C-alpha cells in the first residue's frame, strides 16, 4: 500500500471534508465512522481532531470511546489480569455498544445515544446522560479491535503500527496485550478492509492512504 506524508491538521481537514459527503448505505440519518487502532496509536486523538474540523464546517458529531464500554472487572478479569483471549474477545461490551450506540442510529432510530456506560477506575456505571444526535450528526467511535465486530460503519479509519513501534509505544504494563493485535491483524486484516489507513510509527510524521 502506498502512503502519502501528511500533517495531522491536514489529515483531519481531509477526513472531515470526506465525511461531509458520506451517505450511509442503510439510509440512516447518522453516518457512523470508526477510528480503529491500538491504544498506542491514539485513535481517539484523531477522532477528536476530525470532530473539531467538522464543527468548523458546521457539522456536529459525537466522539465515543470503547474504553467507556468495558465489561465489569468480574467478567473482564475472570481468567486473570493478563489473559490475552479475554482481552481479544471479552473486555469490551459489544452488546451494550450495539444497544446504546448503534441501535439508536439505525434507520427509524431516535438518535438518543449513551456516550459511555462503565468507568473502569471505579468499576461502576458512569450514569452519564444520553445525548440526542440531530439527523446529519456523525458518530466517531474510536478504540482497538473495532473492525472484527461487524459494526455498521459507513467509513473506517485504521491506524496500524509496525511491530517495533507498537512494542515501543505500549507501556510495559500493557505489553501483554500485544499478541491480541497480532491475531487481529492475521484474522481480520484491518489494513486491508479499512477505507482509510493512517500510519504513524513516528507520531510526528503521519502518512495516509488518501
């Protein structure tokens, strides 16, 4: 895949311009966009940049992170604090994401989205209020391992890191999760299925697939 050097600001502008014309395949009034990447790639930062670029262009959006939809610790850590299989398939409450985020944005939905559900620090429900998105607003969902869940994204952005960069930029305490990303690459091929690929092994010099 050929990648083109770009700055983060130009990238956010280019993605925002592309999203302005995005029409959901299922005729939903709310386009849904994935920012998929390991925590070390900081997909949430790009989602926030794009949200701001959309705001400047007069389009509203809601940034949602999957870290707000972790399962309770009793379920997430049932097999230990460093179980790769559990991280790969059981850490994030995909059922709640379908119910509280994607369901309300289906055709005929009311646009009433829950921005987060669970606080991992307190291991309690966040009790955050629902946010009602007017038609035309975009959902910008960011997090790891997103593209293996069959979520109905209208556009997906994947932020891959090389093996060396992923190891280098992942805190030592979290490096036990790295086999999950290797498996994700092998089984899902996110760089092949995503609409846009953004590589930032050196975060000062991102490059994208255009």
